[in-house]
């Protein structure tokens, strides 16, 4: 009975703080790949399924090109490719910093998880998707050949 209650951790179990650091390393590697290979000339990811099926741009379309532009400090181009990109990066960084603080036990940031926040994000994403697909506003990313 006691053997079923206590189970020692496996020897390959990593400390909990290593998970946020591993995620940051993986994201850093992905950003480096995007920065080295120009997505304006080469397709780095599969086409957006929504755009492929409907011809509409989703709120995330242009994100790879915006990442390349930000990595090369072309902030005007970054905003042209995806105007929500800076807000998405800040939200992701806040979530990662909160995760790291909880994992290390050093700090606790207010989480971005609440019903009001979720509804606000959904409204902003849907509104942005509708507005960026209106003709003549210039918010849609340019199509790649």
C-alpha cells in the first residue's frame, strides 16, 4: 500500500523552471530561422487554412513576415504585415514571464486569464479580421506569388 502512495520522481525529470526556458529557446530558434530566411521570398510555413479556403485574411496572417520585419528592425513593415503583432508579442511575453515567475517561485504576475480578458481578445481578433478584409484600407498583407 505504501509503495502505491509514494512514487519517486523519474531520474530524467527536469526542474520545473527549465520548461519556460526550453520554450524560450525553441521560440528563439524559430525567430532566428525566420530572420535568416526571408519569408517574402520563400514560404516557411504552410498556407493559412482560412485564407486558402475563403480568401479572407485571419488575424494571424502575415505573422511570419511581421516576425522577419521586427527581427530586421523594420517596424513600419511589421505593422503593415500584421498590425496586431506587437500586442500579440507583448501578451505572449507577459504569459511567459508569468509562467517563469510561478515556476521559479520568485514572483507572481497577474494572469491574462479571465472571462473579461478572453471576451476582449475575441472581440479584438474578430473586429481586426473584419476590418483588415475590407477593401481599400490597406490592412491586408500583400499576397505572395
